[in-house]
């Protein structure tokens, strides 16, 4: 499958400004957290990434330990960059992160300067790049001075290894502190990457206000609640689904109360002429302070269905009121500990 001509690529996808920066991101970005490790066929990954680019997805989001095994998603994406996307680097926004466990010992986790900068060098080696567009502190480290963590991000920019910097799963208070520190250093905080979905609305009370006032962009991950906000679980747990496997999504989350909310939201999506997943993605983008929504994909067909969310992003006031009745916390925020610090 060939890459389409550039003139056709950017017509359908909306691009939204990242805070008060000059950087535009696609409304839908592709995250490589799942399905792009060494345990999946490279040909399937190539097909998804090629199709994503053809659909106007210019932003690909990684982290040092995405796999499995750790590092393999970056290695695979690096291979695809050299082949399928050769000559397209300046049309892409590529991000990576460090903060969770990556290698044994005390220097392969959390937020020290030693870990972050060593991890970035390793990520660049796996990707085959001289720089990433965005480098993130993947989570707040309560044991390391925030000045040290932000100083490492500043160094990454000053050494030309990252164009912009971001944070992920930081509380509103820590986000404000991080932005203040980076501003004094002369490296603006570009973007925050929090979890956010109809069943996980923790960013609404405070964080979005901080991001708006500070001019920081927002790219949300897990907007489909790890597959819960799709039609996949309307009739139970199908074989091969994320809930049927060991990992970050547990069948304990599939209570009858939650499934009743899923079914009600699915009926509203059908009335709107969308799938539940498409409506859930559009819902996360209803606030202009949200720059982009990160989706994963296990197939080209799934990717195409999710990207079709951009064809109907608007909501009537009555629809939003109805959604609010069912879009309540479902206990799925696995990253709450970091964002509570």
C-alpha cells in the first residue's frame, strides 16, 4: 500500500493549536502504547502507521517502555520511519516520555536528571533520530525536586534533543508549578497529557482551567476508557479483547451499573449517526482547550473507524445534558496516584 499524495492527506483532519504555541496537532493522534511492541507482526504495524499518516494523523506518541518488551515500540517505529515514512520527518510530530520503570536499578525510573536525559538518549537511538518533537516527564516524582525534573527537560531542548517539552498525569497544582519553573528557565511548557474520558473526568474541575490560563495544550489519552467506551462490551467480554487478557484493564470494571451507562451512551451515539467510540472521541474534543485525543489501534479498520469521529464533532446542548447523566466516574483512572500529588 503506497502513501497517498500530500494534497489529499490534510483535507479531512482538523488541526488544532497547542495552547498559545505555534504548533498544530491533529485532532486525532496515534498512541503506540499497545499493539506496536515486539509481540506484534511488524507488517500489521506498518499498515496501521501508513494509513494513519494518509488520514492526516501527523502526531505519533511513544514512551521509552512501550512494548512489550520495553523499547520495542520505539525500535519498530524507527524502522517504519526509515522505510514507509522515509523523507517525511518534517511532516511528523514524534514524542516520547520517561518516568516509569525502564531498566533495573535506581537510575531507570522516576524523574531524576540522570534518568530522564539517559532515557532520552536511548529513545533517540532506538528511533534513529537526532531529536524528538516533544519530550515528556511521564509522571510527577514526589521524591525529586520539581526544579531538577524540569531542568532536565530544559536541557533536552537546549541541547537540541527535543523541540518542545511536556508533562503527563500531573495535578493542577504541580502543572502550575512546572510551568512557572520552565518559564523562568526560558523553555515554555508546551503540553500536558492526562487521562480523560466520559468515565474519567478528573481534569475538568481544575486542570483544564490551569492549562487555559497558562496557554498550555492538552492531549488526552485513554479517551475510550481502554475500550470500555466502544460497542465491544455491550454483550459481555469477547475473546481477544483487552479485558479478556492480563494487563491494565480488568473485568472488575465491567459492573452492571457501568455497562448500563455504556448501553445508554451507545443508544445516543446511534441517534447521532455515530459509533459509541466516535461519539466518545468527539466528546473529549468538545472543549477547545483539548488539543488532541490519542487513540490506539489494533487494525487499520479500527483506526479508520476512530478517525471518522472528526466528521461529526459538534453536539447539541440537549445531547451534552443527556451524556452528563451517564458520563460519571467508573473507577478506571489508573493514574490517579500521580495526579493527586
